[in-house]
């Protein structure tokens, strides 16, 4: 038969576990300042070494294959066949 002290210990252990689970599950929701900031960061990466060196200000220049990413209307100014490889 379970004594009162054992019942108290079991209730106390369950209460402590519940409090820890509650704190750890809801602390992420409470302290999150903005959602979705760490997933799919590869979508924010710049394309090409020259546009990266220029700080992303590559919209007005349409003389490189990288202008396809920044300014697709520059395709008409290509004088020859070009290719680019991304890693």
C-alpha cells in the first residue's frame, strides 16, 4: 500500500516535471521576436562575385550574365553566349 509520503513525492515530482515542460515549450513562443528568420537563408544569398563586391547595387549594369538575376531586361544587351556556374 502506498503511504502518504510516497503519494506526496509522486505528486511533487509530477508537478516539477509539468512546470519544466510548460516552461520549455512555451518559452520558445514567448521569446521569439520574429518567426522564420533562420530557415531558408540560402534564398537571401547574392548571385555572382561582381554584384556581391558592389554591395548588391547591380541593377543598373546589364553587361554581365549576373544581370539576369538583378535586372532581367538586360538580356537584350548580351553580345555573345554566356554561362555562369553557382556553387
